[in-house]
C-alpha cells in the first residue's frame, strides 16, 4: 500500500498535473463566485470560472500525451477533478432552484453504478469502454450546464418546449440518454464476461 501511495505521488510536478491541480483549486472558487450572485441574475462570472476549469481539462490530457508526461497521479486525479467540477456545478444549480433534484439524483446514481461496475470489471481484468450514448449524454449534460448559467434570462423568455426552458429540456434529454447508456454498458459488460468465460 505504501509503495502504491509513493508511486502515485512520484513525478507529480509537471504542466499537465499542474493544470489538474488548478482545476481542483477552481472548484471552491466556483462555489464562492456562484453564490455571490443573486439567484435572479445570470451567473456570468461563475460561467467564466467553469469555462476556465473546462479549458484546463481540455489541455492537461492533451499535454500529458504530447509531452509524454502521463503519470499515475494524472490518471487518477484528472477524471476525478473533472467529475468533481461538473457535480459541483450541478449541485449548485439544484441548490439555486434551477435544476430539479430528481434529475440530479438520477444522473448521480447512474454515475455511481457506472463507477462500481467499472471497478468490478477491472477486478476481472476486463475493460468496457464508454459507448456512443454515454458520450452523447455527456455533451448534452455540459450544454445544459452552460445554458443553466443564463436560466433567469431563459425563464423570462417565451421559448418553451413541453413547458421547459432549453437548459431544463437538455437536462431531461440527458437523463434519458444516461439510462440508455447505462443499459448499453451493462449489456456490453455481460456479453464480455460471458465470452471471457467461454
């Protein structure tokens, strides 16, 4: 255990990992900026912090591969920082009354099941890759999050589909896609395990 912990924090100080750490630092900054703006106003400053964190996520992985600076720290904390930033933004919007808690709980439960399922599959030395529906759901989810920073303006407008503003419509589409992605992932996992046994 000590050797694994030591290996995790070996060769940490490089540009990709610095960007990952910056994203982790931006999480509490985002929360402070988000709640410093009244709920009835568009949260543009919080959007800029979220966008800055997203940009670091775009570059750290790319630089790690280009500079050949892939480390165990980056493998663990890069996706973790990404998930934490997105979940934080999601929960903040729920607390602000923009996103319904039901949608947040469903998406969160799906992510938890995917995580536990991935760990179980890894214990069997099997990797099940993300599917098209999961990737599409992620795009819709980010889009709904970005639009949610303008929710007061969207709510004040007359544009509605099924009575929902564009950000909430995309969020519920994401929930549907998340369920579909989970079903496809589970089917792929079962199929892979069966073929491995044979």
